[in-house]
C-alpha cells in the first residue's frame, strides 16, 4: 500500500483521525469543546474536507502538537542549520 501524502484526496480522514487521537477526543463535539470552538467549525471542516489553519494552530497551542505531525504524521524540520 502506498504511503499517503498531503496531496492525496482522502488525507482529510487521516488528518482528522490524527487530531482526534492527539487530543484524546472521540468525536467532533468533544473536539470542539477541547479546542474552544463551535461544533459547526468542525462540521464545516468535515464538509469541506479541509482542516483550517485556525484548527491546526489551536491544536498546537492547546496540546503542543506540531501541525507538521498532524498533516504528515511526523515532525518535519523546515530549517536546516
């Protein structure tokens, strides 16, 4: 099975599940409560099949989970010294 990349159309499901797992939440209601946003913001993301930058930042701010981990499944160092 080919490894999924951020370009794959069904990555939304992988990313959404990674967010749920990383935040120890099991559904969009609990996720919205944990992030302090409306449940409709999560519903919109699911409908659009796209995680907003706002949600990624909230996951980072509240849970210290890297957006790179959420998107790619691993941390990626973007700056080489």
